[in-house]
């Protein structure tokens, strides 16, 4: 939707955007709605159960599970930022999103994605201390430090998305209001902006380098030390026990960063638009479902805690 022309300009200001949708095939709308609705419910249920299990079981009140509870909260907010609007569009109730709604979606999605990258780095450091500095673990990973790390994750990512969304709000959008995606994101919106977007692009690149490259290198550094420490353990049983304490987190890290790397390795072709949608689904729907499964299936403590939760509700 466009407003009336602005003064002497022939352009009109965009007040709402049209989302392209996940698929334009009408025969797939019902199937996709059922699939994404199921993914949304299971993401909420899985992460909700993880939060309940950790909260109700004192044995899980440790740094590792404290960070895991933060990851569950991030997954719930992240999937709730995107999937409800996608489900609405699949029902055929309109593929438009207001200007403010678009910026709000960008703000929360960018906040959550950045925070998750930071949190994975904090969790990698926690596993490094647990395996490489076990005698000093409780001293190094004190409650105050864990609270500081978790708070920094939320605040740093929040400041980043506030700056970038604020710069986006200063832009004028005119002409086409068609977003070639099923959600609002910085690259898609910058293509529709009038005037210079140089500063916006610079800030986005700086954020990508910090949240993507720097955090990836820090996480890999932690696991380099972890693997080296595990290899020095003489007994096979000891190696397996040490690796089991970080295997779940390592799986999540590999899954999360593989989608990031895949995004940057995509060729600049027309098919990359569809690939972007698939990668976005990985972030917003698949990962929030897989994270609880990975930590549950590979962690005996969480399994025991979940059984207690179900037993409590069964009484």
C-alpha cells in the first residue's frame, strides 16, 4: 500500500509491504500450513518442557543448564516472531505486513539470532572450563559470572539490533513494496529503500563479522582446546565420558553454523532466493525443534528431569 505522492516527488511512501510467501503453489498451501503449524507447536512444547525440567529439578541448576534454559527462551521467541505471520499468510488471510510490523519483526528476529550466536560461544566456554579446568570449574563459572555472560548475550545483541533497526527506520521506502521473502529481513528491505543505504550496509557487515566470524572463531578455539584435552585422556572410558559432556552442544553448534556457512557459499543466482527461504526455515522452525531433541536424547540428566515433570503432571 502506498500513500499519496510526497510534494514534488513522483514517488509514494510505502506504509505496508507484501510478503511473497513461502510457496506460490496453491496446492501446497494446506500441506505447508499443517507442517509449519506442527513445527511451531512442537517447538513451543519441546522448549517449554526443557525450561520446566530445569526449573523444577535442583540437580540441573548448574551453569550448563542455565545457558540451556536461555537457549530455550531464545528459540521460543525466535520461532514466535516469524511462524505466526507465515501461518496467517498460508491461510490466505493476507500476505501484507505493516511498516511498523515489518520493523518489529526485523528487530526481534535479529535480536534473537545474534543472541543465539553469542550464547553458543558462552556455552562453548563453559564446556572448555568444565573439561580443561575441572578443578576450578565452580570458581571460574560462578553464578555471578554466568549471570553476567547471559545478560551480556541479551544486551549486546539488543544494542546491535536497536542500532541497525534505528538506522533502517530513518530510510524512506518508495516504489515497489514487494518483499521477495516470507519474512522481513535487512537485505530484502534495503533493496526497497530510496536514497543511500551505505551506512546501513556497513553496519550490517560489521554485525555479521562480529556475530558470525568472531563468535565462530571463539567457539572453534574452545573446542580445539577441548578436543586436545580429551585426546590426552588415556582411558577410552574417560574420553567417552568427557566427550559426552559437550557432544550435545557441539551438535547444535555444527547445525547452526552450517546454515550460516551455507548461506555465504550460495552462488549469486536466481535460485539463491529460494535457498534463502530454506535457510530461514532452518533458523526459525527446524532448529527450535531439534535443539530440545538433541539435548534430551543425548543427556541422561535431562531425561530423568523430564520423567519427573511428566510424573508430576500425572498425579
